[in-house]
């Protein structure tokens, strides 16, 4: 069995608010006492002096459904110390959907050639046949279910269609999915009434599933959307996670005061959590509704005008002699970054008790939002070390044991004997995101070594080529 010893590191276990210098020994895929190693003298040894050893980070909000296959090194994530990603967010999953032209925002994951798994089991088999460097836990997207079962997405689903979606959902859960996400803000699900969502989320209960949501509104009606989300969780009696919580648009800045108050109230009586990414700009497909409230818009990809990738929409519109809306129309299909949040709201959400970190990175965008490569080091370097929003132990806890508990990832997110050796070794003095809005595909600084299931997947600033990643199922603890 492969053995590994990490000496002299400052160990942050992911759970307790303390740091201890000690040796971590790994045998096979798990952490064991040093005495139990068979060959401690010949085991691979890492000297972690002046470095922190922590559980690998869990990226709770990703769109990596296809990336795990198209780039199994998972470099954008593993270079940040991430060892597990939760896929299928915002109502969008790669499976189960086959032979259909994916409507926006499903096309964030690819085109009709990429949507080729008619069941979650087929998708899982494809991933496991050639596994990635890091782990994934799969969610089913409500919009994907709609696209797979409905001929017209601009109406509520009929009882028959809800039944058919429910069967697909049951099958996906049986294949190891952990839950269902919704993206009620987006066209494919915007016409789904709350009752449709409750009917589907209710089916998760029998599977011990979880529900995550890109809420119907994150702007003027964000408080109403929080209330809708709370109602869905309560009536379905299923744990809920509010994705990338924010208040978008100048007129709505400050509204997180009220939403967070409402969320902590609900937390007294039901399971409710949230995640956040550490930026004041959002990113998704290019949509007319978003144009007016954004202070600045950068085009991340355009199928029809790829020469405009990475440029400001205002500049493009100026060159073309048209308004922003006409220019956006001409760029379709396309994606964009929208500067539309306030730093105070962002910091308020980051400081909310047990707020988890999710990158929401869009790995197939040509000029992606820097959150794809920078999220975790930015929280640790900028918000924790430089601004002092929380202690390093607390920041690590939000990235490890909190998400492991919320998403039911047993023996992950913690350093203790018997736990799986998903680990990151980083330099707390230098860790920082390097990805910027101008140049976003840049690995962060300060990540020394990343270990997944006892195997080193990232070292010396590059992937090792090992692919020990697994599909993780949800275990309610
Ligand atoms: Zn979203
Ligand atoms: Cu998302």
C-alpha cells in the first residue's frame, strides 16, 4: 500500500479552532497513526515546515459536470486546493439529457454533442471509466429534467410531466446523485410555479437528498425569493442550500441585511444553508434582463463573434454603433460577466455563520470570470489574511467540515485518524488568487501540494497526472 508522511506542518483539522504542529501519516487512502505505517522509513515524505496542512477544499457550487471528463486534471480547481466539487448546480446538469439542443443556460456546459447521457447512471459510468484527479458529487438539474421531458419550457409542467421528471429524478438518485438543483431565475425554469418545485423536491426526501437553488430572483425580489426557498424546504421537508447568495443591482444593495436575518430565523426550524463566491461581479449567459442593472459587462464568450471575447459590451456597442441590447443580441449565443454587487453585501454574506464557499466557475467559457481559478485562495489570502474577516481556522472550516456535513460527504472535510486523506498543503503567508478580470486563467499562489484519497495530484505547480477522484454519494450523518 502506498504510504505518505507529512512532517512539521501546522495542522488545521477543518473542525476545531486550533492549529497544532504534528505529523500526518497516510496509508492507502486514509489517515492513520504514524506507528501503523508498514514502512515509515521508505514512505514518501513531505516537509511542511511553515506550511498549513488542511483537509482538501470542497467547492460546493460548480459547473464542472463536463470538465471532469474534458480536463480530468481539473487544474482550475486542484490548483486552488480543491479536492471535491459539487456538480449540477443552478438547475443545470449534463445528465439526464440526450439528443436535444440545450437551451441557455444549459449551453454553459456544452452543445448537443456534449449532452449525450440519457441517464445519470450513463454519465456516472462515463466519469468512472476515466476518472478525474478530484472527487465529484452529482446533482440533477431541474432545468435539465424540464428540457428532457417538456415540449415547451415556457409554461408550468403538467401532472404527467412532473411524474416523468420525478421518475428521472428517482433514477438519478438511485445512480448516486446527492440531490436536485433549481435555476428558477433562468428561462427554462422561470415558468415553473413553486408547487412544481415542491412536488419534485419532495421526492428527494425518500432518498435523503439535498436541494440547492439559484433562486427565482436575486435582485429586487430577493427577499421574496428567500421566502419561496424557505417554503420549498419546509413543505418538502428537505435540506436546502441557497446558491451564490447576493443582492444584484444598485437599487438592491444592502438587502442582504434582511435576507440574512430571514435565513437565520428559518435556520431555527429547518435545515437551510448558503454559499457565496468572493467577487462583486457575477457571470452567466448574456441576457437582456441583466444588462440594465450592471455597472459594467465583459463578454466571456460569443459563438457568433468570438473576436469580441474578453471585451467590454459598452465598447463593442460603441464600435458597432448600436445600443447595449442590440449588441448583446448580435453576440448571441454568448456569456458575460456583470459587475452588479456591492462589497458590503459580499462581506456580510461571507461573514454569515457557516456560509460555505462555492466558486460558480464556468470552465468552458473562453474568457472566464476569475472565480474559476481564484475563489478559494482569494478567500484565504484576501478576505481572511489581508482583511481579517475571519480566522484562518474558520475560513478552512467553511471550506471543509461544514460542506462535508451539509452535503453528507462522510469521512471528508476533516483531518482525523480514519478519515480519507483528501488534503491540501499551503503557505498561509503567500496564498492569494492570481486570476484577474483581465487575465483569468492563472493558477493561484501558495498551494504547495494537493492529495486526493492518499495520492498526490498537484505538486510543484502542476498536476501529477494521477486520477484518484471518485463519485461521492450522500450519507446523512
Ligand atoms: Zn447560479
Ligand atoms: Cu452556478
